[in-house]
C-alpha cells in the first residue's frame, strides 16, 4: 500500500508538466501561457568536430499569460542550453533540440527533471 501511495504521489506531481516542440515563428500553448519562438541561435559544436568551446543554443520567446493569471501578462524571455545563471527564475526552460532541419527546440514547464 505504501509503494502505491508513493507512485501516485510521483505521478500527480508530473501531471501538470508539459513539453512542446517549437520552430521559429510558431506559437503554441504551454499550460496557461501562449509561447511564441521569436528567434533561435545555435552556436553549438557539431558532433563530428573538435571545438574549443561547446557553444550554446539560445531562444528568444514571447510569453503571454492567460487573462486572470498572476504576474505580468506579457514577457520576453531568453533561454539558453546549457542553462544560464537565470535558470529557475523563469517558468520555462529549454530541454533540447531535435536533430535535423529546420532547427527546433523543446520547451518544458517542468523543473523537477
């Protein structure tokens, strides 16, 4: 019985988490926020190259909260992968970028990963 309760507690914590894949110029709903990917910059080192610097993936986002949500209604965010010093200050974070063209990112609102 105790193990069942532990599993249910873990699953309930993940129920609100969402992940979306987004390409530049596209808009999606993530929870109660409308998220638009404005710009994406990828300076990461290609897998087959030897680089001095690993580089980073940077996304500029416009986030519009649903009416009635607390806090500012509209925000501009800049998220990086690997995460920058502001990790945890935003409600969203970059999870990764699938291989291939066009360049896309995966965003999440789950910080418990």
